C-alpha cells in the first residue's frame, strides 16, 4: 500500500477537472432530455462534491478519496443519486442513467489522477494531470463526444447554431486553460 499524506489529495489526483465530467453530463442529457441538465452535472461531479464536503468537515481518511472516489463510495453515491432521481421523476431508465453518470466520474478520474479502488485497496490511475498536454489530448475527444450526443438531441435548426458551437468551444477552452494551470502549478491541490 502507498503511504500518502493525510491532506485530502492523492498524488496526481487532487487537481480540478470539470469539463470531462460536464461533457459526460451533457452527453447523458442528449440521450435523455427528460433529466434536468443541472441534475446530470451534479451527478457527474458528485464524488468531487462529496470529497469537498468531507475534506471541509475535517474527515480525512488514511487514503485520500477513499470515502468519495473508491468503487464502494461511488456505488453508494450512484445509488443515492439514482434513487433521488427516481423519487422525483418516477423514471427507472432515467434513474439508471443518473447512476451511470455518477460512476463515470471514476473512469475519468482513474485516467487523470490516482484514486483508491476501495478502502485499504490499491491506488490506480494513469495520472495524466502530470502530463497536461496528454491530458488535453485524452479529454478533448470526451468533450467532443459529449457535445455531439447533446447536439444530436437539439432541434435541427439549433444544432449548428452559434450557441451550440459556443458550448463546445467554451468547454475546450476551459479544458485547455485547466491543463495550462496544471502545467504551471504542479503542486496545486483542491483541499
């Protein structure tokens, strides 16, 4: 087992990522427009919100992220989010999609950082945050894919609108800016 400082940040795993998770949320919204976009964005970032709340409250496990980013934690968060959506909308398929969006957070974080698999389990990840240019090359296609799914759900006249194109451009610019910040501040932490 890797010994980590008890500061809420695993190596390479404490940097902020928004756009990849947001791209998953807008892609899911494109697949099922009946789920509010704000709900999907919250679901896509739920492990980070849980981590921020725990860290701010002073709850710091021996392995950072064990209570928010492990398989067990993400499963609990996914079930909670899916159940919440089901109670609100009575939509089983939508609830399943919400749960999958929460779980997708781990896939992105295992690419970009190093996260725990389960409390006491091994840490895994490609730690792309340590290579910001490569991170952008991996994240940009995720952003484009999410945008394409979202765009496909729009009325035909809106698909090529400047607003639709602006959404893609803004997400890519935010990702590029985040990778530039990562390159310039390699010790940046989120808590």
